[in-house]
């Protein structure tokens, strides 16, 4: 038997998902306990209806969620299978007769057609990370999978941030739950996008109250404050100058980068070359990509000078060591993360790094090491480390400090990432420190992410605008 019990609010959510709405967004904020509810729901589907379930998630959560499924679902060995590995291993898992299949998003996209119709239910952890676009092959595979289950379908996307920067990110879930609201993505766009008639670009959004009403009708929304009490966070925006060579190189790219950033926000395309180069100069000028013929390796365009943010991060590491406190530190660029890791280790921190280059097995090891207190520092990207991890405690010590050395351009990445340290009622306030460079695109990134967060407050209950 599990050594825990569902809270009354989790039991209420379970009843809604099992008896009332087979297709419903579980929009509980991080730390409100979505996973136990879903695990019990998966077992109830099998016990009552003989319906098997598929559970999709980021690869780095496979091991953690397997353990959660076995604990809360009280499954026997062989009832739960992870679909991963070689084609032969995946084939065996798919045909093992397991009542619950766990797999990553890409694996689902590849093998959706091979999943037996015995699997009537699909639960999707961290929905916002995988199914934000109607046209993607992954979303189209999901549409087909759901259509083949017909009226027997159970569909539960799980995310505290269903609205992820723009209204269209909500469309795929609503289309599966009730396609009669909009019918087509073109109709959805006509309802919610403001389009410049001269350029055809989306310049803003409208009728968000309608979207809020629809989303509320088909969502469970548990706020962290509802479950654990007031959220005590202190956000500190630290402004630091670039070093001399860094500033000179950056200024050559600044105006074009700001223009590209504006265009990125408006039309949803990826940032261009000027934006990328400007960020590389800002965040890791000592390991700048070699742009000479051949392009192998990196060059130091600020030889002998330490970037302002890195100097500040070094100071913060020393302070945390002096205080004997664990820490979480996020950065958007991989070379910057590696520099932070190297300096943290040099300063005696017991650090682990989690980013897109780290295997799920290694990420799971680092996760366990931090939670046990074997490590005292996690360095990672907001996009990778913002999913499912429970980092409020490092051994017996509560994490009191989260550092954003550079920001992602999605407001949801910030929200999800700091919530890793808010998994239950806190003993102390959480300090969140955001590093910025003076007179840089950092201010524009913060302005645009705040604009996205302000739109999100009109669509999802409990969402708050970013505090800067």
C-alpha cells in the first residue's frame, strides 16, 4: 500500500476525471499533486472498465514517473512498461500486455500507429512542452490516435501553463476535447489574433475572455496557494555592466537583435542571426563560436576579461558556500551553463548539470543526488529543468535561492523553473534572482515575456504577470 493518501481535493479531482469528464485538462500548478491523482486514475480505468493507458512525458521523467505509477497505482511487476530503447525493445514493450505504457513525446510520434486499440486513455505530462502547434507531426499523430478511440477515449493533458505564450498553444487540447468550439485553426485565429492587414503578421490577441471561459469549463485548476497557503517569493533583478570588450562587440549587433526579437514575438518564428550572436556575446563571449572558415571550436573575444554575469555568479556561489545553502541556477545557453558548472566545481560546489545534452539516465542520477543531499547545486536550462523535478529540498535543507543567469523568451519557462523549489508549503521565503545586463536585449526579453504573462492572466486563473 502507498505510504501516502490522496488529499480531499485530489479525490475530488479524481472523481471528476473518472465519473464526469473523460476529456479534461488537469491544470494544477506545479507542486499541487497532479501526478498521484493521474496514477490512481490510470488504475481505476483498468479496474472498472478494463481500459489500458498511455502516459506521455519528457524523457527525463520516465524513471520518476515509473516509480510514482508503481506506488500510487499499486501495479504488479509487468503491469507498467517503459517504451524506449532499440526497435526490438520498443516492440516488446508495446506488445507486453502492460496495462500502462510510459514513453516520451518523440517515441509516441514514431509508434502511435502501433499502439493497440486496447489502450483507450492517454495522459500527457507537461503538455505545454510538446503539443503547442496544430500543424506539427506530433500533434497530428495525437489527433489520429484520439480519433481512432472514438467515444471510449480518455484524454488528460497535464500542465499548469496550458497557455504558453500565445492563444494558439491552447487550440490542440480544445480541438480534441470539443472540436465544435472552433472547428478549424483558421477560425480560431480569426477569433483570437489581431493581424496587421499590410504585413499579415499577428500583432496582438483579442477575445481572451472567451478563451478563458472555454478553458475554465474543461480544466481542473488547483493553485499552489489553494493547497499550501500564501506563496512567499522575493524577486530580485540584478543589473550588471558588461566588460569593455564585451560591450564594444555587443553594440555592433544590438539594434538588429532587438528588431529580430520583436519580429520573433510577433510572428512566432525563430530568432535570427543577429539575435543569436548578440546573446552569445552577452552570455559567453569567452567561448564564442568560431566564425572563420571551417568554423571549428570557439574563440575568446574578451581575452583576459570575465563577463559581468559570470563574475556575479561566482560571487553568488561563494556566498552560498559560506552560508552552507544549496542552490538552483538556470541559464538559456549551453556554453554559459558549462562555464557556470566549471566555476561552481572549482569553488567547491557539488554541482550537477541538466540540459538537452544530458541523457535521461544521467539526469535522473543528478536529480536523485540533489534530493539526497549528495549534490548541492543544480545548473540547467529553464526549458529542460522546468518539468516535474522536485527540488525544494536538498537532503534536509530547503532550497532558498534560485538564480536565473539568463532568461528564456517564454514566460512559462520562468514560472515552471522556479516552481521546482515550491513543491509543498515552504518553511522560508524563496529568493529568485534574475541577472540582467544594462542597456541590452535582456530588458526587451523581460518586457516581451511580461507581455505574454499578462495575456496569460486573462486566460488562466491564478496566472500572475511576471514581477518586473
